[in-house]
C-alpha cells in the first residue's frame, strides 16, 4: 500500500509534540513525501542519516553532525551533495541543534525542506514512525458503537434501532468510556492489531432515539471519552427470536476476520428483562480470562469428567 503525505501535513500534526520548526524550505511544504506502508520496499520511510539506502525522511542527530564535522572539505561537500541527490524528501535536525550553513544552502538549492525537532534523534524517529504507521495504515469504517469497557475495545453492532446507543448510554453511566457512536474508523496498525477512532465530525456525540443528539463530554465529563483503543471484542445484538447457533457450553462465540485480523465475536440475544450492560461486562470479563488462558466451559467439562470418574469407582 502506498500513498503520499505532504510535508506541511506532517509538520502540522507533529509541530507541538516534537517542537518542529522550519529551518529552510517552508515554501516546499506542499511537496509530497512518497510514503509507503510496505516494509519490503527498498526505500524506507524514516531513519538516521543513511547515504546508501536513503530514507524518505533523514534524521540527523549529534552523532551525524559530528560525523560531517570530521570530514575534510571536499569529502564533506560530496557527502552533503549525496544527501540531497537521492530519495530523501525531508531532512530533520534533532535535539534542536543548529543546522550547518552548507547543509541549509544545499537543501535550498535542491528544493528540499529542513526541519528542526526538539527531542533526541531516537525519540524523534519513534514519533515519526508511529505517526506514519497510523497515517498510512489500511482503514475501514464499521457501523456500530465503539467503547472502552474495562480497558478493552468493544464494538457493539446490530441492526438499526435494536438499542446500541441506549446500551452505550447505560455503559457510560456505569463508568465505561465512549470512543465512537454510529461509525468507528479502524486502522490496521500492526499485523494483528486494529486501532479504532472516531471520525472528527462525530467526536463526543451520541444519538439516542427520543433524546436526539447528546454531548457525552458535556454530560459525563472528559473522562467519559476515549480517543482510541485497539479492537479486541465484537458484541452483536440480535432479536431473541432470530435463528442463531447457540452452544449451551460455549455460547455464541466465534471469530470474525476484519482486514485479515481475527477478532472474537459474541452474539447477545435482546429481549425483555435482559440487562445487556451487565451481559456486556460479563462478556468482557470472560474475554479477559480467555486471554489469560482460562476457559470456563473447559473447566466445567473437566469437573464433570472428574465427577464421573469418582462415581464410577
């Protein structure tokens, strides 16, 4: 998967976090970094100064600048010339160090922007990799309410008007947190990780039939809102009478594949008198136990076997 990323977009997104400042080339902010999310590509996205396998974003820290200072005049000129003659689209000077004059002049002549970042080079690279990974990740929008329940990202889905938002509202009153109502955007940020966020237009709001649009942050406080969370469990709400496969021992748990990532999915029948908020909490608690290696149904089966063996003696 490949895409383009404007230097100005990167600057605006990380300006506060990295203390970014323009050294030269602000007029080239509209230049696109030919970014790619494919780790097998020959040109990597970001890293320390590398003149052989050049990164799209080259980060120069104190060691790299010291290396340039140790070079003789002609070697230094050739090295800087090589830096601006390859695949690099952006140069970042870490730790707020002063950029060498000859490097700035070469950058201006090559129409390549140079930025200054406050953190050390390693920390700068880590932030850049995280930002690029999220920006370039494969994305998918899913219908439903995405919440953090007991620290776990849970997507509540079901047909329209089955009560997803009402369930979310009850979970909010029980201390859990809302990420997105109606539509959640998921990005595959790692081979087995889907991270969910809320589209900006929907952030903080939830729609409840009869009440209309509610501002969760204004009603419950900032602590009731979570910006993002990895998707770990899907809860499907289904009318009680609808046909579905139910296992008395294991329930309706199955695996659902989303963007090649397997996510556990549980179907909860909706009917009069059923406390869905409690059932969702129980489903999450049981999911956490499963992750830790405990399976209640298997433990029950083992207990039955032991009982039968005892009786048969």
